[in-house]
């Protein structure tokens, strides 16, 4: 069992946590084998396609109130379908690493799509490339209708360049601030003129509105198009460093170690931006398993919900409540606050969200009532009401079925209370929690107390 702590840490960072069902197996494999198993489990990628119909709310007759209302309901229904389909897949798939990285890339290329079909297309681009080539993903994302629409490149025309996409491409998606100039933004915006999409969401280069004049970008001059700009950006090692630094904060520690990030950047750049070699380097690095890097990251709301679902095989009688969970915790999939995405880290925690973070796990596992006062969304509230025909204000009984038999039976025989508790938590237990656990007489009650603790918020 010498490797158990390391493998448990690996699973929490390369996925959504380890269950007791993996306890025995983990104690008999090397860390190198465990790393290989993580990648093997995520080798295949099946597209998620809950949205079958392309619906464009923008094309609805706004002058007709009934048509407008029905269109809004249709749009919200599709948004819910996509959101819950991905949340459910993350909660059940064996390929945890792919979805954990897709969650990172989905926030890295933060985007709000007006059409759910476009959001679905963007998600599958990120999922299919999550462990592949970052440059390939960047090009595909840049040509996706969701991004072209969100950052106004559909309106980027010869003689009237729109700089939104060009700016965010460099500032947020690739090379980072301080590595380009305002002149570079203006020139690259000209190179991206003519990039657009058809009604069916297919990328289209509209040559007649493309600026085909000479452009000077990052010291190079030529008749550049968008692909040329991306190629030049990726020639710069600063791009590898920027992405490595962000990944370090996501996978290792919110406070980056410059030497470790630089080593990551060298691996990433020399691998021509292949993501898998970079992750393999991180997961094999001795510093990844240092004590200061274990149990130190605040779980995102989605990680918290998914981890809970996976650990206890939770079945939701009314899945729409998961939308409310995301809303009160501050992370609704496909609805980032802005183009910079969610800042993450300790920003996930405030006085309001912490209260819900502590309350939700015990509510889910104990079939309790949760008060969403001041946090409800009218559409979700109406949807929940129509599902069950009754609702007392915003106090809802979260009708769930955690598989307690499966969970309790998966705990290895003879494992004492302290070992059970420490397995379920990444950081060390506080003295108060340890004392409470030692005095507990019921395993189920003890487990509910564990998932309702501040320690459970950390991975």
C-alpha cells in the first residue's frame, strides 16, 4: 500500500477522485503503471450529442410574444440537455483524465454560444483534442462558430477590422500579456478578416471580405491569413510557458514554481505542443507528489458535484436540481462569467457558496431539503415545478438515490474509521474533525460528516 497515497493524489488531479472500489487494486500497482492506466482509460473519445436539432433563437419572430416565449423555453431546454449530459458523462465514464482536461480547456477557451448545437460542437472539439495537440485544438476552436460568434469575428471585415478575437487569442488563449503589442493586435485582426461560418455551423473563409494586404506581425511581414498568425504565435516559447503555467495551477498548485513551469514549457514546446507528453512529465515528476502539492486545491463546483456522484453512484430523480447546484455554487457549465472564464482557485469560495458547499453533500446523501433562496432561476424553478407539481417556495427536497449498499460494501474489511476518513479526504484532518470521527459509532453518519467538512472541499 506504499503507493496508495501517490495514486490517490494522481486520481484526484487526473480525474475526480478515487473510490473504495479501486482501493485494493491501487495498493498493488506501481505509480508508473497507474499513470499509464489513467491514459489508457481515456484513449477513446465518443462525441456527446444530446442536441439533435439546430435551433437558432436569433431567427425567431421577436414581435410574436408566444413565439418568443416558446423559443426561449426551447433554448433553455437544449442548454439543460447539454449541461446535464456532460455532467452525467463526467460522473460515470472510466476516461476521467479526458473529461478533467476537457473541463480545463472548456474554461480556457471560455465561450458562450447563442445556439446549443454550436456549444455542443465546441465541447466535442475540446474533448477530442483534450489529450492531443494544443495547436490543432486552438485552430479548430478558432474556426468554430461558437467562438467566431462570441468574439465577433463574423463581423471582422476588410476595411473594418474587429479586434476582439485577435486580442483574446493572444491575451487569453495562447501567449499571454506582455508578449505582443497593440500593433500586433491590429495586424492580426486584419489577417482574420473573412473568417466566418455558414448556417449549418461549417467554417467558411469569405475571400471577398478578407484583407489580402501586407501585414507585419511579431516582426514578420507577409500576406498573412489567420492560420499564419497562429503559426507565428506557436513558434514563440512564451506560448508554451503561458499554457504550462496555467496547467500547473490547475493540476499542481495555485502558486506556480517558476522552475517547474519552465521545465514543463520545454517539454511542451519540444513535443510540438502535444498535450500527452506534457501531462506524462507532470505526473511522473517527483515534485508533483510533494506534501505541499497534496490536498491544496479548492475543487471547482463541477469537480465537487462529479466527485460526489462518482463516489456514491448518485441517481437524481429530478436531474434539473443539478442546474441549481451549479448556479448556487457559481459555475454553470457553458455559461462562463466572461471570455476570461472562471478565475478558479480560492475564488470559488465566498461566504454564500461555502454554506452551500457544506450543505449540498449531506443533502444529496441524506435526501434532505435545501433552500435556494435568492439563488433560483425562474426557468429552472418552473421546470422543477412542472416535473413534480408542487413546490414550497424555493425549499426543495433533493430527491436522490445514492447507492449506499454499493459504497459501504466497497469499503475493505477491517479498515478502521481513521483510515476510511483519510482515504476520503486529500488534506490531513483537523483535530476537531479527527476527534469527531473517533467518537462516531455509525459509518454512514461518519461519511456524511466527512463530505460535509471543509477538508472535503480540497483535492
